[in-house]
């Protein structure tokens, strides 16, 4: 068996001191997460972040920098996740767009509200991504490069 990590993206989006979050169903519980999800075949990491943000929140997202690349080993699931976290601007919202399956709602929360809900965060990467963003971790988006011999 070949070992493969789960490759995911996440978006940190701040507006007026609040962060765009999603409340979603995972493992039978309601959890909080950034707009985030898995990379799809043939998709760039940047395009994945834009798509996931739109599907989960109905917001159009412009990635402006990379916050970091994170490896998380989920011991209970015996799974490794590799997350590339982007940050940028929410450009527009489509209030009539249906949200992705499993997403209960999109909401804007303050850092204090997120910290108060630590036990409800989907993973330890959620708060870490926001704290790294607030600490000024910003790398150019072109840090992430796509190389291809053809369709993936």
C-alpha cells in the first residue's frame, strides 16, 4: 500500500476584525473551520482555495499571499493532512448561492469568539492558521508553483 497524505487548502479572510468561518457537520458534530477542502485532480492549489471558499461561503475570494504550509497527523484517524493556507480578500457575496453539502452556514467571528470555541474547531490547524496570519506570516502566492506534463 502506498502512503498518501490528504492535500488540502484553507483560506483566512479578515474583514473589520472578524474572520470568515464555516460551521459544518463532521463526524456527527457541528464544527468550525475556515473555508477549506481537498485539492481536486488537475486543479492548482490557488484555484482550489478560490473554489472551496466560493462553494462553502458564497464569497468570491482573491488569494493575496500564503500564510503557511502545515502538516497535521490526525492520530484518531491515522491520517496525515498537508494544508496550504492562503489569505486574501473577500470580493463579493452571492446571498442566493446554495452552500456545499455539509456546510450549515458561513459566519464572521472575532478572534476571541474563535478562541472561545477551541473545542469546536475542526482541527488544530484552524486557530494556528489565524494566529500565524495575525503574526504577519505572509509569503508570495507564487511560492506555490504548478508544474505539469499534461492533464492530471
